[in-house]
C-alpha cells in the first residue's frame, strides 16, 4: 500500500514508468533525478503522507528503498 | 562591417502558432482578441476582461510531461519558436561558440510569481517549488534554447518593456557585425495575461475596456481607440553573417541593415509630446543602415491603440519623412494580435520580414474613423500587395525607451 503510493509519486514526479522501479534503484544515478527533482520529490512525500522530512533526513535518502523504509518508520506502518 | 541576413523565422501568436498560420491570419485581417479564458476576469473584478491569448499551442511536442508542468509559458513559447526558426534556417552544423542566443522578455515569469506567492501564504515556505526561480527568471528562455541546441556563444536576456524584442534583435545584429559570433538566435517572448498583470496595466488606464466587442478593441490610429489590448506569444529570428549563410547555401529572407536606439528621458510611461525620441530613433536606424528616408516603403508601426502613442508616432514619422510620410505604407499588427509587450518587436519583425519576402502588407484592422491627427496611409482593414524593398519596424517602451530596425530586400 505504502510502496504502491511511493512508486506512483516517483513515477509521476520523475516521469519514470512504474515497472522500472525497485527498492535498489538510486534516485540520481539510476532514475535521472537532479538535486532539484529530489527536493520536489521530498515535498510530494511530505504532502501525501502528512509528515515533515527534515533536510538532514532528506540528505540520507538515496534509493527508492530508503524512502520506503523512512516513511514506514515515520508513518508507523 | 560584416553584413547580417535573416535566415529563419518562428512565431507563437494569438492568431496562430507557426509562421504559416500566423501570416495567413495576419494578411486576412483576423483578430486574435477574445474574452480571457485562462482565468475568470470577473473573479478578480477586473475592469478589463479581454486579451490576445495563445489558443493552439501544444507543449507536448517540446517537453516531457514532468518538465511541461514546471516550465513557464514564456519559456515554452520561446523554445517552440526557436525549434521552428532553426529548422527553417536548416542550421545543422555550426561552431557552438559562434552561435549566440539573445531572447528577451518584458515581464518574465509573472504567473509563477503569483502562483508561488499563493503557495507561500497558504501552505508555507517549504512548499515553494524548487523550479520556481530557475524557470521563472527572465533569461531562462535564452538559457533553455542554448541547452537544447548546444549553442555556447553569448547568452542573455534583454529587458526593456515593450521595446525588448527590437533591442534583442539589435544586440544580435551588432554582435555579428562586429565579428563576435556568426549566428544569433534573437527575439522576445511574453506570457503576462494573468490576474495581476491585467490588474496592473488596467490600473494605469493603459488598456482598452471594450469588453463587449473584443475583436474591435485594438484599433490603432482610429479616433475611438481607448487603449491597448494585452497579447502573449513569442517571435524568434535566426540572424546570420552573410557569407556564413551563403557558404552553407541557406535561404536568405532579407538583410538587416540598420538599428537605432534612443530614450525620451521625459516621463516613466508617456512618450514625449513632440515625438523627438521616436524621431531620433528612426533617424539613427536609417543612418546606421545607410538608407535615405525616401527609400523606405513600409513602416511596421509600434501602433499600440493608445491615444498618445499613435498620435505621437505619426508625428515622429512626419517629422522624419516629411512629404514622403504620405507616400509610404504603415500598419499595426497590434490591431489583430494585441500588444505582446516584450515579444511585440520580435513578432512584428517576423511580420516585417514576411512583408519583404511576399510583397504583402498586413492591414491595420478596426480603422473605421481615422483620427484627424493620424492622417497617413495605415493600410486600413485590408491587406495590400505592395513591393517592399526597405521596411522599418518600431518598438517603444515604458521608461521612454525606443528601438527601430531596418530590413532591406537582398539585391539580386
């Protein structure tokens, strides 16, 4: 459920097809995001999940799996 | 001095996207002015409810969906024009450092400023888009054109209100003349028909309030004119050093021979009453192009449809051309497309080049009852066939700024 939403947001924001996404994919190296894309992506997660992701946490997020793990902990799923 | 020719054209306008459709409608006297559709003017109690909006633009040709959401319309319009103009010029091989891009805008990303201000107020600073600044700043049209095509020469944006387009073209002309570059992608772009943009110009009483008859609202040189109508769009020209164009067998539309620029130093928005600034600007442009006043066949006028501009531009033309002022042809594209502000000079330069190419002068529509103080031949209501060898294109802007270009048919 949470994974599905994360995949959808990444797919919409970065224009990458959902079936190309997997937890090991790196946002910048594998999915072609630049630093501004990542900022916008983080904003979208904050909106969708009603959480605040501080900059120091955001800096640690590199892969799709990192996002899922972080959000699971934050949302408490 | 090196000679400069025009080898490519691109347009996005209220009467059509693409030079072909633009030119067809312009020469048929079609008005692109309607009630504003992108937002509801009544929601903001705007006294002005009309504008020349672009209606047939498809950004999916130039942008992936994710980029399309972020990029400002003024940048999109300019990029689309650049693709058209560069394809028209068939410019495929080039030394990247010898191609410059100078595309101006009068106002830039106004819509983005309005939208992001609302985000800031309603949702907080952390929700302001990271793409707001890069895609809203005025030089991003030039920047994105360079990025897409690999042009590595001088790259910047001219901002001089309604004279922006002419200044950008003039700057590119000078850089080629002097030898800094061989090719210049030049022009102007604008998309400022927004609630705040309309409200601002309306507060100045600069705009026509003929809301019930949008297509009759822009009526340059007519005695019942009551202000200009805002338009949006972009125009791009490919300027090229003559031998560079000849060597690669490029199609040459005409030569750009003269450029003049002055300032009234008189008032923040009103033109000086005796037309001195506009007169000097045209005079310097003719001298720069070594053209005698009697050689001029046509003037693509600034012709805004404001009470002051049309009267004073007419006065300046008479002062410079004397008896010949009554023989040459004059027309205002703004009667059909409205005033494209920072894009006006560029779009009108495209029309001027087409006039030289085809020998057809687009009309000044809605010229039903000429103002007695505007007594020249403004090609009223219907296009005329007329061989044009030398043409001027005027643009004047707030801040008292004036810029004039002189185009000349190539000698066979």
